[in-house]
C-alpha cells in the first residue's frame, strides 16, 4: 500500500498533478532541488528540536502508535501514526489526561505561519482517526525577543504558542481536502497536458511544471518582473502566454519596459538619469559586500534567533583615476565582527562613496553592529549614510528582458560582462557561502578542506565586488557611446 504523508499532502495542495506524478510515475517525478538554503533550514529545524528536547527531558522518542496510548509517559517525540493510507509523524504528542492529548509542532521560525495551521490540522485528523482525542494544538517556535547572554536559555529561546482556534478554523476544509487528496493520488490516469501552476507566478511553479506544460515558449509572461497571478490569469484568458503576443500597454512600471525591451531586442536605458546618479558620487568608490550566517539558535551573546552574523567582507576601491585596490577579511572562527569592521575602517576611512548591491541588507547589518558596539558606530553610520545601491539602476533605468525579470547581480553580470561567471566557482551563491563557512569553522573539518573552503569563499565574495566594478565600468561605456 502506498502511504500518503503530510509532505505529500502539502505537495498536493500546491499542485495535485505533481503529487499524482510522484505516486504513480515516480521515475518521471522531479523533486524540487534541495538548495544550500533549504538544507540550512533543515539543519535549523534539527537544532531547534534538540533545544526543545531540553524542555522535555523525560520525553520518550519514536514510540510506536500501538504503544503510545498505553504508555505512562507524558511527552512523546517523533511518533508515527497511520490511518488507512495516511501517515502523520508528530513532533511532540503531550498527554493531558487519561483521554486527551495536545499536539505540539516544533518550528525554527520566529513566528507562526499560515501553513503551520494546515500542518497541525493534517496531524489532528490522522490522530483522531486513530482514536486519539486532540484537545489543543501548539507551535513551539523561536522567540524573536530573546537575546542570548552567556548561557543559552532554552525556555526563553523557545516560545509555546496556542493555535487551536486557527487550526479549528481550517480543520473542516483540510479534512475535505485530505479525502480528495487520498482519492486523487490513487487514480490510475489523469490529464497530463498541463497543470494548475500555469495560473501561478514563476516562483510558485511546481518542480514538474516543464513536464506538464511542454509547450510554454522560451520567452513567456512568467519571466516578467513582479507579474502577479491576477495579471497572469487575465493574460491567459486572452490566450496570451508568449512575450511575442503581449502589448506593453497591458503592463505598468518595469514589466512594461521589459516587454518593450523584448520587442526591440535591446535594453531600455535612461541614460540621462543614470548619468545624473553616477556623476553625484564622490570618489573614492568602495564597492563592498558582506557574507553572513543567520542561525535559529543564536551563535553569540547579543544575538537573537536568525540575526545575521557578518563573517566576511570584500571591498574594491576605485580612485578618481580608475585605479583599483582590494581588501578582504574572512573570519576563521565564530566571532563578533568587530575586527572585521576595524580592518574595513583602516582600508576605507570615512571618505568617498560606498557601493553595494541591495544596500538595505548591508545597511541593516551596519546598524545592528553599531547598536551592539558603540565604538564602531561613527564609522558604520558614515558607511550607511554614504552608500549607493547599484542595483537601483536596474529597477527602471536599465531594463534588459534577457535578465528574465531578475535584477540579481547573478543575472545582470553575465549580460554586461559575459567573460565573468559565477558558474566557474565552487561557491556560487550566498546560501552556499554561509553553509560552507560554517563547515570551515567546525573542528571536525580537516585542515586541507578548511583551506580549500577559505579559497573558495574569498573567490566568491571577491567576484561580487569586482563584478560590481565591471558593471559600473560597462555602464559608463554605454553612457559615453
């Protein structure tokens, strides 16, 4: 018998046909790629589960469904329950009295999310069908108000929040969906010519979108920046899916410019505005980028759950003659970023303009560090107030349809500087960088591997800042043309 788990149910809610493919043609089913960031979230979840275990020291683990009811324990971690085709694995099942139980879901987030209610409703349904009376539902999540000081306090890091009312609000609908889900998954055949993700934005497409929707043209409406599901539905109703069939009048803001760029086959550039912005920047220019690690369990004193720890910086300096110099810092252990900032200040001083890509990220880190270490505040305040966001140019003043709606430096750099590529690096994005850095600071990692990771991290962060310089230089060339 094929068992249907909670994760199967959540996939069904996202795309029924993708779930059907998984259960009936597994050799054709494509799982969503597990990114480094996804793995980090999984690791965060395990870390929080371990912390939760300290709150329930007498808990019993992996007790079978048949033995839980007759057991005299109060808390049961990670027990599995099966009703017909349905399988639910609980984080914590808590005995309240001889007949009643509480469900507790452990999450590494700092708040309760809507999908947590669905998650618990699924478990509640299965357990009640197995004969367990569920009295209350809770989410045990990270407390964003807790700031670590000296020893980690598990009872303060984790916050137990009652969500029974929200679970009951959705329970009737979830129960109906569960019955439909079980029936749908067992069908022998379905229409495989398309799937409902056609009507969703690209970020919400299932992993099997290409399998079900084989005739989607290369240049399509899904790649337009910030296109809404409502707009997608409106266009599909008109039979419009290819950019060839679009009319820029159907769009506003950047998407309109992307359509115009596609129809003309060239970028749409507001040279006057870009020239004005760049001409206003005092030299020297410091192109800089941070790499950070954020953990569900705070790593250091003064940190809260998911606060970013800056562990690396790369800075390329350009003077008014175009001469370049480079500074980099990479922590080799988990430490406060005070030395990193002091070395930055030695290299840059308080002069000129700092340039970043998506400056709100760097600015937020600067403000957090300045708040914790007043001696660094003057310098970091200067950096924050004198930062220009190079990414802003590509929001509406330099629009190229080939970026497929993205203004990430990973998409813009190869368009302007095809000789540069993240693809040739061992570390290719920030999620991989934080994951590899954490590996490099662990005692269990060998010396040679630590050295390789260090070289890879330095190469990745340096390309971020050198890439900004090359983009800046290419923009100037275009303006002068």
